C-alpha cells in the first residue's frame, strides 16, 4: 500500500467513528439523559480501549507486512527481469525459494494482524451488546411508568448495536497507524532531499563544455560521501571516462550529472553555468542517460524510440530510420517485415543483448542532448559485440560530450579524460 492508500484507510474510519459517536451521544441525551453514562462508557472502550488492545497485541505486524510486501514486489520484478540469466546459471530455484519464504512471512504477519484485530473486534462487540442490555434495563421501568414511548426505548436499545459497525473501523485504522507513520516519514525524507534548482541560469544548445570542480556527493542519511573531490573537464567531442571499483560512487556521479542528487560540496558546470541555477527541464533537455540496462517497453521499435523526444518535437519517419542506422541497427531494420512497427517484447526480449543496447543508444541520439551519460554499455556483451558497439559509439557521439562509466580498460582511448573514483576522486 502506498501513502495515498494508507492515509484515507487510516483517517477516514477515525473521522467517521468520532462523528457518529458524537451524534449518538446527543441523540441519547435528548431522549433519556441518564442513558448517556453507559453509552459514553461504551464509546470510551470502543474508541480507546479496543484499538489500543489490538495495537498492543501486535503493534509491528502491519508495519512489517508493508515492508515485506515492498521487498517481495521488488524481488519478484527483478526475478522476472533476470529470469533467463537465473535459469541459465541454474539458480532460479534459489530465488523462487527465497520469495516463497518471504511470502510465508507475509502470511504469518497477516495472521497476527487478523488475530489482534479479532481481539479488538470482540471487545467492541461485547461493549455494544452489554450497553444495549444496560439501555434496556434503564428504559424499561420508565416505559412501564408511561414516561417514555416504546419506540424511543427501542432506539436507545438498538443504538449501541448500530454503533458497532462504524466503531469497528477504528480498530483496523489504529493498526494501520505504524505503517502510515513509516510511509509518511519516508515521503517526508524524499520531499526534503532535493530542492528544485533555482532556475536563474540558462543554456543554449549545444553544450560545449562540462567541468567538475572538487565535487563531492552524499546520499541523504549517509554518514560519508559516496565520492569526494572529483575534478575534471571535457569539451564537445571529448570523453570523460569514470573508473573505480564497485561502490566507489560511479553511478552516484551520474546521478549528480542528471541533477537528481545535489553535490554536497563543489560545483558542476555546463558551459560555465552552475547546474544549481538551471531549471530542471532545461538541464534534462541537454543531458541524456543510457543506463546499463535501459528499460524497453513491450511495444514497437517506433514507440520505444519516440520516448527520446518531447511530444511537441515528434521525429519524422526519416529521422527514426536514420537514427536506427546510425546506431548500427540498419541491417536489423531492413530484415524486419514490419520495420519500425515491429514489436520487441517485454524488456526487448525479441532482440539480442547488443541490439537492446543499441536501441537505447538510438533513443539518446534522438534526444538532441549534447551531453550523453553511458553507464557500462558493454557490461553484458561478448567481446566482439562489445568492441563493435564501442567503435560505433565513438563514431556516433563524435560531436557530443560523453561521460563513460566502465570497468573495462579496452573501452578507454589515449585522448580520453580519465577520472578514477575511490571515495576520494583522482584525475588520471
């Protein structure tokens, strides 16, 4: 459940229960003031006592279930995406077993929630029934004495029973409170993480220079920076190669270049303009990202390419064809009977690994961005395919600024600017 779902599920039953209870107290007071006492006692038990008992019975169950569901959904999505590799390496059963165990844990948490909620429900039902009996005991003598009509006495007796249903919602709502608190805390952290750039500066296309001046970046909540003191400069047609061991902050640097994470110190400049002063849309129009595993939708080649342009800048048929050829997919396009309208399957499953990577490259070429971020473009390719792809990339991006994250020494050429990250960045 996300926050949008948890908030009404938590707050709405509370509001309804309180309003209905207040109306019931007023109604009973107008009919028989003496009957207000047992009704108020019931409401105190139902509004405060029963939810508190249910919460104390297993206060962490709903929160744990929410967190476990999130983990299971993420792992399940990762399993589907990596199904072929898992089966090929004979470890798919391990992943399925892990998911099954986590699913059983969610089931156990659900049963704990049901048991504690049942305890709270039982208290509300008991309080309602006992209050109905008390109302009957109070009103019967008055009815026999002729001072209260039978119909009004029936209202008094049945009112506590009618209140049971809206009051039961309070039990479930209070159990959701810990999960809601966790969700709101996380949402607040996300809202506070990245203030929008001030939008004072502007860029004119194409960008001709990129410079890092002693840039450090720290993720929110982290005790230490992901990388520190990164300095480098590259101009149009040049490549900045970012190297370093796993965990040294290479992907974090790309996140900074995309404007999704602000530098904790130092300055990032495009054409001498501090990116902190740029409007977010302006920055994104000049910087394109080709991730290690770019997401491809279960649609056509055309539809996946069109994601590279804004809706008010739709490329022509010739542009789409040209960009496919430029990215090294001309032979593939010619061999397809449906051409650009060929469906590529979920995550591009109908394409080879090299073709998927080239399609992602074609999308960045179509974007008009003058700064291209390449994250391990040859990571999952065999050596001949990787060499061919890098050769083509050098050609198609010859007039752009390229930031390449790589572990492969073969991807580096003598004229490249090299930046090695290992917490403290070193210009090579």
